[in-house]
């Protein structure tokens, strides 16, 4: 992503309607509607502006409508990993428009961390995230900057946290899976800005 695109994303982030959370942070509230129940989360627009703007582009375009949670990582399905995590992962519809990958907003820069209920961008290498995301089940410090889950040590971009519906996330994490692939995937009816 060019520096001009990054600047444009930050300027766009400044125009995103948000509300102050109980902790005094600027947040955008979203609702993830699934057949297992709703999950409500605050996105930290002030601390991870590029990531939040990118995620909301997919939300506002309807790219998550009719998509799914497709992956679950938990203690029983990562036998070859020396550093284990617990997450559920979902993504946008593959027929939806794909926006360019975004720069990695490292937890060392945002001050966020991968605690229980954190939303984080899925990625391969640094600066490759698009719209797929994970929700933490329990604290996952190895996904922070300097963590050992990814060999590059750069961590993942935390950008929000569940405020309602962690019981739904935990049920998803316990759902049947073939390896790490949910069987069947859990449909996402839609992701929307709360109050719309």
C-alpha cells in the first residue's frame, strides 16, 4: 500500500462516525449476526485506524453478508504447533470485491493486545491482511508483536473486542471440525454497524 493510500485511509478513519467507550476510547460498534447468535464488538478506530477503516469497507459493502466462520483453532487440532492458540476465523464472501492489502498495525504501535474476545486481522506475511479476521478465545499473547506464533515475530493487528456474545464465540470454537476446518462452516448472515 502506498504512503498516499495509507494517508487516505487515516483521513477516512477520522471521518468514521464513532462513540466514546466506557474506557474513553473512540469506538465503532458492530454486530455479527450468525445462526448461533449475535456477537457485538467495539472496533478501536482511534488506536487501529487503518485496520478499522479497511474492515468497515468490507462491512459497508456487504461483503460479509452470506459469508461464514470457516476455521477453528483449539487445543485438539494443532498437534504440530509448538505455540498453541485458540481462535475462530471468518471472512468475506469470495465473490465480494477485494480491496488492496493493508499495512500491519502492530500491537507494539497500537497498544492493543490479543486478550479474550479481541478481533484481529488474519494475514500471511506483514502487510497482506485484507478482510478475514479472527476472534480470540482466551488471552493469546503469542499473537502480539514479538509473539512466537508467526515466525516473523511481527504479530497480528488487533483492532476490536467483543462486548456481547462471547458465549456464542465459545460455542463456535467448540463446534465440530475436520482438522481446523469447521464442518459445516458457521454462516454469517451479516455484519453491520450497530444501530443501523
